[in-house]
């Protein structure tokens, strides 16, 4: 079990293995939240066919970004090296659909790298209301037993009570017994999420009035959603990451060493 009070900065993995559940949206919200807290971020985009998170955040101040194919062993080698080279960055990994094949074949390489680097892995497992999301979760828990796993029910697919398969399942009991949380990712109005995706917009850029990237009403909706995602991340953020002052210091240090 990982120690969330350790000074080593964590690696967050937005997972789910299944396509279309909202992994990229969650990863974008996570990167935005970390930047608001003042932490430098290493973004690792592994959805190389549709690298939406990389497109939106690859050139944002405070972010170093890379794309990797984790279906191939070379991608895992590069990932391990990148983690070792960025000890002052919080890492956000956005996984591709059906990435369970890469994890089955090479996930042990990540586990060994994290053990040597003494960096914790925190998995945010995004689910919809279908059974295969849970079956893939069972496989992931077996393959990555040292990761702290939080299950994130995507509110786009309905309110918490609609996730009956997960709520009444042994998976929920297992997750929470391991110290994980069961969370709900707030839904964002379609017209706003579509504007972010179509314009390849980072959240902060979309909220910038001078940019005029989205209209006034959409900015209000995006602000509401951003506040709700902050509450979600507050519930799972390790103590070392909650201080904006410490994060700002880390961001300055990372900029100087770049």
C-alpha cells in the first residue's frame, strides 16, 4: 500500500481501458486542477490515435507533454525514463481504450520503476453503467495491486444512483476496503464540452474572457463544473499536493531546471 504522506510526487493514471467512458475529460480536469494548485505537470498522452488531452494542454505553461504508445515495450521504457527525469513534476497519464493489453504485457515494468523511484501510483478508474467497465477493473486490480485505485462514475451517464451494477457490486467493497474512494465526475453541458473538444481548448483558456473562445453563458457553466471537479480532487489529493504555496515553489523550481 502506498504512503500518501510521502514527499515523492505521485503519478496519476486516468484509466478505464474501455473507450468513451470519459478518461480524457477526467485527465484534462486533473491537469487543470494541478495547475491551479501551482504544480508542474508531466502529461503523458497514450491515446495516440485521438490525443485530445495532448492537443489541449501540450503547450500550456507549467506542462511538459509527450505522447507514447503503451502497446509496445519501447513506450514503457520511455515512460520509465521520463518518470525518473521529472521528479519535481506531478505526472498525469491518459490511457487509451483497451490499454489493458499493454498493462498485461508490460505493467510490471511500471511497477518496478515506481518502486525504485519511490513514487506512488494513483489510478482514477472511470466507469459508465455497463458491466464491462467493472470486469476490466477486476483485471486491473489483479495486475496493479500496489496502486491506490479510486473509481469515478462519470455523471454524463446518470446520477450516482443509476450506477447500480457498481454500487451493489463486490468491486465497490473491494475498492473502499483498499482505501480507495467511489466518486462522481460532474457532467458538463454538451455544448460546452463540444466547444472544448472542437477548439482543442484548455479549461483555463476557455475561461479567459479576452480570448472569446466560448460565450458568456458557457463560461458560467464551465466555472460551475470546474468548482465541482475541484471538490472531487480535494477528496483524493494527497496532503503534499494540497498546498498551493508548495506547488508554486515546485513550479518555479521546475521552470529553472528546464
